[in-house]
C-alpha cells in the first residue's frame, strides 16, 4: 500500500497538473535567474545521461534537453507525466527523453548505473527520507557522477509567509521544508556514500523584486559574499559527487 506521504503528494500534483502552463512556462526573470544558477551547478554537457527526479511541469527538463542531454524524467504523479508527454511532443530532442512514473525513494522502474548526473528541483522536501533518495541516486550514477538538488531554505521566512498566503500550497504538502536543513541534507548524501556535499545559496530578494528590478541579480552576487546573510537566501543548491 502506498504510504501517506505518497498519497498526499500524488493527489496534490495530479490535481494541480493543469496549472503547470501558468506556473512554469511563462517568462519570469526570477525563474530565469534561478534556472541559470541551477544549470551552472549541474554543468550539463551534450550527450550526458541525466536522471531528473520530481520533473513536475518540466521547468528543468526542457533546458536539459535543449543542451543536448539524454534525460530520464521521473515523477510520482501520473498527471505530471502526461503533461510532460504533451509538452515535449514537438520538441526537437524528444527522442532523448524518457518519462517514468516512479517514486524517488525507490526508483524501482529505473535500473542500472548509467547516469552522469542525478538532479532535482524542489523534490527532497516532498519525501520523508532524504537519505533514501541519495542512496538511490548513488546507486544509479556512474563512477564519477554527481548529484545536484535545488531546495527551499528553511532558514528563510519567506517560505512560511508564502504558505500562509497560498492555501493550496498546504502545510501538509510542503511540511518537508523543515526537514531540508543544509546540514541534515548533506549528512544524508554523505551517509549514502557521496563525497563531501557543497551548498550554495540563491535568492536574496523575493521573486517580485527580481521580476521588477532585474538589476538586483548583480547586487545579490555581491551580498552573497557575506556568509551570515547568504545563509538565509531563499534557495539552497546541493552538489555532491560520487568520486
């Protein structure tokens, strides 16, 4: 029987899949900024095999395909997989995409040690056991593979304000934010066998500030050098290497 967390996540994303066009595919300077930082950490190269966990509405899937990667996109929500099928139907690199409905903590439908990178955006706080995801990632990476994950920073109060103001993003769905403390996530990856986990931060300013004043990207770069402040940025990027 599926566990409670699986039921909660699957039902929520099945119910909201029709909103992906509105949420993920519109031009947005803030998301473009976050995407740049995420891809900088992933460093995808043409021909690499990438396993993406929690693909959702394809916000990272498409850029990886655009860069010539062979992507296996996994999501627990069948409606999300169906959305990705429609979204990528005419994509010139559609032949390089494999879609899999699966659970990131087991990856029972994804076999082998063939991937150059395992990546995910906003997925770890939706699972009960980060170490289980890290272990599955470690098992499916090649010898020199890497894992890169983008997650909400529980030190940043904006997340709790956001949840209070958006009832559909219920605490029951998003409560895992308080489990993805940087030290805890890194310990999970190291326990799974990865080398020392590195954490960088993104997002000093709220999204609307980035969208109205794109020049804040440069200011954020400067502020990010002040570590006490950088620790409270809205997002953490975790990078761990297998060897």
